[in-house]
């Protein structure tokens, strides 16, 4: 397919269709490194801005992924994971949860985090930063907050490859009631991009989660920054 500047179809969309056809037809195999945006711009006789937009559209659809300092590559099949696994508060003891613990600290809540818990700023909180790993690849960066007074003896070893739900229930005997999740688009900053092995500015998802006790108190507040090219979340409704 050629780029036709005389038709009403936007140029970035035409470039996107050409690149997508090369991927779906297997002309470009999984792992293939695309030419640079400058090279593609010269090939199609369009601006690099046009090429960048086309590439980002394919990244958001899961066809491509970008690695900072390395380039853009054809993505493999994404993992499909049940969204309810992020929300479940019943036992998940038999499910592995591979994470890389990046930091573990006790801090004083600022106004933003304190507001999420319905508390006054200055209260103690555990801040946990972890990198979720799926099939050896980073899929999301996780920031979790737990009130110090509810789990004062929490240690980094407790959460090593473990669901926080399980620690709250098994070690601290906290009865969990429900969880709520909010999802919105986000643009990866430089730290997120480095951890997730993508380019800064890549569109990702921000998942904000509140976990409540059976008494209705917020016991955990988390934010997950999820790259869209490696994991597709789904939910299923059974009408029977």
C-alpha cells in the first residue's frame, strides 16, 4: 500500500495501516526491529511526527513495543489475565505472584495519601514499590501503601513474591471485605519507562485500587502502572 497525500485519510493512519499489514502478514516477525522513525519518514515521504503517531497507535494496540535506547520491535502474543485476580479478596495462596521488590520504607503520610485512607496527614504508612514480572518480562510497576498501625511488624521478606492480601489475612488476621479499582490512561515518565523497559512518553494505564476491611476501612491503597503491550486484562460474565 502506498501513501496517497490526495485522499482524505490522515497520513499517520495510512502509515499505520502499512505497518500493521506487514506485522499481520508476518512479513515482520515477532521481535523484528523496525527502521528508525527518521528512516520510515524518509521512506514514506512524511514527517517524523506522522510516523511517531502511527507507531504509538500500534503500540497502544499491542502490535509493537518500544525499548528506551534500543528501538521499536514487533510484539509477541500478549498474556490474557483475569482482571478479577487484581480485585479478589478470597484466598489466592496457590497462585504465584512474582515481583521484584524495588523499595520498602516507613514514611509519614502526605495529604494525598492520607486522604485516600481518610486519615490526617502525618500518620505512619508503609510504602512498597514492586515490579510485577510475567514470563520474565516487567508488566507493571506497583506502588502500595499500608497503614503502619494495622501491620506494624511488616517486613520486606513478608511480601517477597506474595500477594499483599495474603499477608494482611495470614499474618495480621485482618478480615477483608471488598476492593475497588479505577482505570485511566497515563503517559509513562522516565522512571516508569526505565522500569517497564519502554520509552518515556509511551501510553500506559494507571490502575488505582482501594482494599477495604469488612468494617469498611481502607486497609491498602495501591497504584499500578501497566504497559499495554504485554498483558491484556479481561473479565467474564456468566449468565447461567
